[in-house]
C-alpha cells in the first residue's frame, strides 16, 4: 500500500512554465565579495581603456549595536549596508561613511540610494583584473557577515529587477551577538527535542521571516527568524517541524495590529513561471520549494544569466553555511532553475478578508476534501485518483530535509491541505488509510476577521478504512465554525482570538 506515497511531493495543480526567453547576451562573470575584507578579482584582465559594466547587488551585515546607539534597530539591532550606503535602522535612514565597496581601490560613483540595492557602475579597464573589496573602517571586520554579488555584464545585458528584502540565514552568526538564532529550539515544543534547531530545519521559517520583515518595514515593523519562531512555538504554529502557514498570517496581523497593514491568506501553486514573474513585478516576494521539494528559498527578483531567464533568490542556507557567503544568488546557479511549488501572501494597507481552512494530517493516510459544490481536492486511496477541483486549494506533502551535514528527511512528514477564502457551507473531510497506524488531524479554520477555530482529532486507521469529519464553515464571525465526526460525536468548536 506504500506505492505512490510520494506522489504528494508534486502539488496537485496544473503546471504552467514560461516559454523560453529570447537569447540574451551572457553575463561574463559573477563574483561574491565577502564582508570580511578579503579582496576578490575578475578572472580575466580588463582591456586598458575599454569601459565595462558591473551590476552590484545585495546587502551585508557590518555589525550590531543596541537600543541606546541604534534606537530604530529593533528587534535584533543589526546594522546593514549595501555597495555604498549604510544604516542603523533597517534602511529607514541611510548615509555614507566608512563602510562601502571599493573597485580597483576606489569608491564607485553611486550618487543615489536604491531601495532594491542594485547598482550599475561603469569601470574603465586598466589592463589588469578588476578588484573588489568591502571596507569597514579598514579594520573592523570581526562582527561582519554576508557578501555582495557582482556581475560583469556583456553589452546589451537587460536590466534586472529585485526587491530590497534583507537576507536572513538559518545559521548562527556568533560575532553578531543579537543574530545568533541558529541554535534556538525549533518546532512544536511538545513533539521536538534539543536537536531540533533553526539551522537544521528552519529554511521555511527563515523565508517567511524575510517576507514579513520586507512587508512590515514601511511601518517600522521588523521581524526575524527568532521572533517568528518564538511566537509560533507559543501559539501552536508548528505541526512537529512543519510551519502552519496561516499561523504565520495570524502572527503578522497581530504584530502589525496598530498599522493599516494586513496579510492575506497564503496561496500555494505548482511551478508557474508566468505567475512568478507577475508577482515579483508587483513587489511580492515568493517562497519556492527546491531540492526536490525538501528546501525553501525566497525569490526576490529576476534576471538573465547565461542567456537564461532566472530568479534572484535569498537562500537561508543551513548549519554549515559560511557567514561570508551571500544569501543572494540565482535559482539557476544554485538549483539548476528548478522549483516544484510556490507560496505567497500579499500585504495590503487596507482591510482584507483573512478567512481560510488549513488541515494538517500526520499519519499513514491521505485526505480527500469535498466542498459545498461537490468539488474535491486530495487523493482517493481507494481508486488511486488525484483530485484538484476546489479553486485555489492545494494538497501536498510537507517534508523537509535537514540542513545540517546529515541531510536526512524529516521523520514526521505532514500532508497539508490549504484553502484561502473558502466559500460558506459544509466541507466533508475523508481520512483514507494507506497503512495501519495512528493519525492526528489538526484543523485551523479562520473567519474573515482572523478569528480561529482550532481542533485536534486523533484516531487510528487501516488500509482502505475511511474516517469522516464535517466542517460547517462560515466566514461570518457571528455564525461560528463547527467540526463534527460522522460518528455520533459532536466536537464543539474552540474559538481562539
């Protein structure tokens, strides 16, 4: 009965892949300039007197401070810089000073700050390789981390687009005292242990933290992996090691409470390059599942590389990441341009419906959900049929690979059903056994103002056996949401603010 189990690693949607882009001139070379002060050079000499174009992108950490010196630096009081500009308060205010990039020993001409942290500069060849080095007072590199990305462009290289998303990593950065969250306990505190830490399992968490920090920056609402992880651990935001997506939405909307900003329910889709382009062009960062669906990165822009359309990504890395590498890279360079799923949520400075249904199943079974119109999403083990009829719904296997040296798969995979903005009515949820064993079904149902109805339903299953529950859903907070077994057992809803 195990045959076909990993079918769930493919999201149940119709895929759409962007047609190949027209051939474009190739980038000549890509370099990463570390924030530790080491100098890097182009591989080839630049012809004397000839003008070359370089594209410089990304951000790096140039130190840490505290609430007295950096009153606008909460919650982590980390100082950031790009190729020319530095900040103590998450780029709300920027200035030039003693932290900057040099090219051939000189400061490049960058007259104006760019919030996407992408700068194009012209360099005249000297007959020798071009050299690049990050300066930090000439001596103060012990509390730095990260790197800048430098691309030597061929003539006619098209412009890139990117968002000014700060690149967080899973690993600890001991020299930056406040940023060492890599060793923090991760996951549901009831079902994980001391070995479960952010740098092992926190790629999904870290990608969400980058997205929320980017959205909240306009209102001074910054987050990081530690802040988000602590809240999720205290508010049932994990199923073992799996992040409950709409719990992230709940965190954001509570944290942003006094601002007009609100986060929409999470949407999930299979690979769709056209949709990805549309979202990034609209300033919406998108989480991508890579490495056969076992790792998460955050797409923050798009570019051409070697004549191929690709995307800028921030890769959270893992326990063994070098603190002087750049999380900003491309999907082509690191993952051969492959991704299996995309996740996003939109932030709007206006009221937005927050209704959603999320089901998380841990068991040797599958889910088959039927909505009030008779449409189905899930897998029917009895027939082997895969259904994806409920509009905007998704059903997939959540199973991360450890980001430490073992690379082992999470031994508690979760089947996750997600439906943003569900219609009112009765939903039938069938739990269909693949094998013998116990199961736990977690239900998270949010009404239109974000009120949560929460239930955990334990049971046991055998191959082909079916347990059924019914969710009577209403987005109206006055109506309430009810969950019933098909058996003569009534489970009152549990309303949580």
